[in-house]
C-alpha cells in the first residue's frame, strides 16, 4: 500500500472554497529511462486520480509520465455539507491506493 | 589548376558527406521527442476542430529551473465558476518531452475556483501550454517558457 498524505481543512463554513492537497508515494517511472546496460526500464506510473465528496466526483485527473515522482495535486471545491472525501489512485501493474478525509461544515 | 579544383570539390563533397553522416545519428538519437507537430496533434486530440483562443488561463511556473525532475506548476483560469459558466477541464502539454501530454484535470462548477497545482517533469528548456475547456465548449490557452538546466527523463539509472 502506497503511503498517501491528504490535506483537507477539518472545518469550514458552508459555501467556503477550500483547497485540497494530495501527495502519494510512487516512483512514476517514465518508461523512457535506460539502465547503464542500455535496457529500457518499463513504464510504471499512476494513470488516474479521483476525488469524491460524499459519493459525488468533484475532481479527476489523468496523469502522464511528465508528472513528477510522488505526484502532488492540489485543487479546490466548495464546502457544501459535512461528510467525507474519498481519494483513489490507480495505475500501471494494477496499482491502486485509497485514502479518505472528513470535513465538518457549519 | 583543374586538378586542384577537382580535389577541392572532392574534399568538399567528402566533408559534406561526413556532415550528413554525422547528422543522421543525432537525429535518430532523439526520435521520441515531442516536436511542435506532435504537440499540435496532442492538442487537436483534446480540442478537435474547435478554435483555441489565447487568454483567461494563467500558468505559474518558474521561468528558470535547476532540476527538471520536479517543477512546481499552478494553472488558474478566470471564470465565475457558476452552473452556467464554468471550467470543465484543464489540459497541460509540453513541447519537447518524449510525450506531449502532461496531465488532464477535470473540474466543474462545484470546484468554486478553477485552479490546480502539481509538479511536472521537463526534459529540456521548452514551452508549456495549458488549455481550458469552458462549459460552453470554448477553449482558452496560455503558454509559458521554462529554461531547464538539469533535464528530467533521460538520465541513466545505475
């Protein structure tokens, strides 16, 4: 299981625009690098990232090899109601990681 | 003197041939580089036949980076982000990496603010292009030039 780091404000006022920051540990091997012996290292990247807020998708991203190792993504959403953010990363070689965070909206 | 002229021609021919022969390996060494035409193809794959206008989009990226392996980048789009007028997606491309795509980011009115940030790899000093798709399916773009001193992607692994 890859380690992930999520930053969601624990509390917000209804209607506030909040920033969500996410970080995942992953090598993001581009598939263009070679070993000293000249062998191509196969691609191994995260290809997709999704964030759901109480079940509704609020953010999705397609990643390419040009995304740095340990992908960092930040985005915004409107705090509508208390509940849960669920994060999901999927990638090459069956890679899958999930994380979640709660928010209290007053 | 005709003899000398012909020798000089031969020499020039030889030199020209050597230059051509020398140029071929240089060209074949970098077949995977995203040329501006592959950049255009990648952009067309996203926007189709639609016209891409310049404006509304802003790329925040350092103009000079030491390490192309991790370049912080923020893309923001000027939009009221209402149900009727918002940004649907942001697409980021590059000119000279082995692949022209960097990432696609899908948002909506519920985002409140059309802004995303990530860290990218750049294999060379080049142009980065961001394109935003609006709710009315119009496309807006911005580009930024970045000078990279240490390139990403191409180094060997020991």
